[in-house]
């Protein structure tokens, strides 16, 4: 009898977990901002579920070997030193036709994804002399008309996607 109750309790717990996971996935998909275009990559994994899949087909196995550099952009970050290692491991996002990148020192840049021209730049003024465990920034996030930056000095900054100014109604004048 006890074994049957344990099996039943285990099955109920498993069913509850499956229902919870399914509900969370459905909520994430329902609340996601829909991709406006196949050209968009608005989040680290492209979409709210992190699919990391692009439906674009212009670049394929037949022509990938013929790709050339379209443009380059220099962030202005100081080069790493033996004492101060940092790395640019950002995943650029493309949101509403604009590419956004960030740097370990808290700079965010909005770029034209076709030409590389800078639209705006924001500087969070991260102190480069402060010691951090992992002096890396892997990118920003976008939601509706806002860009979210988590800095290496533990701040969350929310910016207007259109011009890079802080959202004054968030935290302390855009910083939380």
C-alpha cells in the first residue's frame, strides 16, 4: 500500500511539473513581442524561447564561402592589458531595424545594420579600475521601445531605443 501511494505521489508531482513547464512556455510565447521581420534578432537567442534559429535563407552553403566584410565598427574601448583583461563577447541584437551592441565598460551603441553607421551612443561610465570577476558584457536586451543594459558594476540601465537616453521613470533616473 505504501509503495502504491509513493508511486501515485511521484506521478502527481511529475504531472504537476509538466503542467507548470507547459504553462510557463505558453506564457513566454504569448507575452513575447512578435518578430516584426525575419531580419530581426531582438534577443540573445533571437526569440523569447531562445530558438537561435534564423529563417533567413539569403546566405546558404553555396555562397557562404564568398562572403566579405561589409563594414567594421570600433567601440573605443581601451585594449586589454595584463592587469586588466576584458573581452568583447557581445551578441548583437537587431530590434526595429537597428543593431544594438554593448561593451564591458558599459557603452551601448545603436548602429545601422546595413552600413554600420552609429545612430547613438550611451556611456554608463563603468569604472575600469574596479575589480570584477568576469569583466565581460554579452549584450543588451530589448523590450517594446526600450533597451536594457546590465553593467559589470551591477546596475540595470533602461534606455529609449530611439535615442539612447535613460528612461527617467525607471529606478533612479533610468538606473536601478
